[in-house]
């Protein structure tokens, strides 16, 4: 609670730095300018966006894999699939911001409205409310809140059936060091081979992993750590 109070105090004490208003377009029922589909498993996670033409994959470090249900750790040390699915939503929103700025995608749309689809109901709920009852969930929410500050790109979340999320299901099961698995992905979903491969900023990933492993989440305000894009089959 102390970290949340500090974050809110920072925002509300400086209206010249932190924007309080919300574009009306983000509140009314209109079409979305871009939709990102994301998914996570106990080995990794990823997402793609047709409108912005990017995709990415993250393989969880061993420290996180050792604290999932697969490793059968005690509940107090568990990094649940709900958290990992929420991480993909956070990284996907930052990817949207980077695509707008670095790739010049949809830059002519004022107050861009984005939608991130997840097949995890908890992650979907945390995104829409920017709130969670768990310590790790709260730490991750603070990171997303800091990302949202002063951004003209709005964020909505919705649930998607796992049966309708097969492409990201295949992305999340990739093995980063296996060229064969990536080639197989491109064969199954050819469009991804021409999309930009997104590489999140190491600083953002470090903050997220710290939240997962150490329950910490005091973040810079506002938070803006830019990743980069490589083209097509370049997965380095």
C-alpha cells in the first residue's frame, strides 16, 4: 500500500508534469486502431499485432521457471501463470508505444486506441482495473500504471478463447536458441516472417522480473524504456 500511495502522491502533486485528463475517444465505444494478441506458458510468452506488424517472444529466465507450478514450489514463492500472462500485456503495451514512435506506424491517428487480447481472465481484469489483490500483482500494476502516464495511446483489454489464440500459443512455446522452432513458426504463420521482431528494453524486463521474484515494484514516473525492432527473420 505504501508504494501505491507514493505513486498516487507523485501524480496528484504535479499537474504540470502528469496529465490527469483522458481523451474522450478512449472512453466512448469506437473501433480499435490496433489489436495485440498475447499468450504465456510456464516456459515463455509472446504476442503479435497485424496493424503494427510486429511480434515478439520472451523465454523466462531459470529463476522464474524454478518458481512456477511446474517446479512445485510452495505457494508463497509461486510465480503463477496469471502473473506471466499479465507480463505479456505490459510488454505488449510498451511494444505498441515503440511501434508508434520507432516504426511510425499509425502515427497519423490522434489518441490511438489499442486492445490487447488475453486468454487469462485474471490478467485481463488487472489490466482493465490496474489493480490486483496480490503483492506481485500490485507490483506489476505499478509498472503498467507508470507506462500509461502521459501516453496518448489508450489501452483496453479483453478475454479471448484459447482456441482462438493459436498463433500466440505457438509463439509462447518457442525455444529462443532453437532455429528449428522459429523456422517452424514462420512456416505455420508466414506473415510473422515479414513482421518486425520486437526486443523489449532490458531495463523494462529487469523491472518486471524484479517484481516477479522480489515483489518489488517502485518504478520511475513516468516510465518509458524504449526497446528496438529487427526486421523479419532476424531474431537476434
